[in-house]
């Protein structure tokens, strides 16, 4: 698993702005977390394609905060193993499941079963919980050929608990 020790400025700024967004929205920050910054189309396109996942629990079940900036989308994919529930905390989340669109507001949730094509995005920014079965690397199958041919670690940057703790302490 690729973990970042020395962050470049773009990764540092993404993490800092995500922590600040959570704090500004009065979301309780976990003491420990691993962070996955997904940048499927490259860091230069993160503002339009990507998301930040703050992984809080990953056992037989998983819980993550997902932070999306205004105008961000997450590409169409499905899971071979994982089932997911999306629960919106702040903002509005657009989810497309098997070509059917759902708009979720705070307090609303949607279940996505394994094998269902889905994507999500937000026009004004969103924080939601992804509650699922265990997070397993490479369980996401992307329908976009350019994304699908990238390796798992080309599509994301992993930040360990120490980096999370330092960023939260300095925010």
C-alpha cells in the first residue's frame, strides 16, 4: 500500500482544506484516521474528479467521512464485494445508481448493493458518511477505460494516521 510521508503542496492543501471544511461544518473529527485522496484523473483535475475519504473504521464493516468540493464528481464504478450506504451530513449529494438519479439532502440515505453501477457528485459541496462492508483494495471496477487501466495507487494517495493527527492538531 502506498503511503505518503512527505506531502507535496497539492496533497497538503487538499488535506488541510478537507479538515477545515469538516471543522467549519461542526463535524466531530476522529482522533485517528487513514485518509485516501482519490484523484482518478490526476491531481491537476482533483477539483472536478475526486473525493477525500477519511477512513474511521475498517473491520467487517467500514465507516468513512467523504468530503467533496463544489463541482466534484466521483466516476462510475461498481463493487464485486462491497455493499454501501451513503448518509448525507451536510450539503446535497447526487447519486446515480444503474442510470437512475437520486438527490440526497442532510439526514437522507441510500443503499447501493454490490454489482450496481454508481457514481456521485455535488454542485455545492457535500460531506457524507459511507457505511459499508469492509473496504477492500481493488474492489472498485471503473467503467471509464482511462481510469480502469490506471493502477490502484495511481488513482489515489494514502495518508496515514500520523499525518491525520498532525493536520488536525494544526488546523
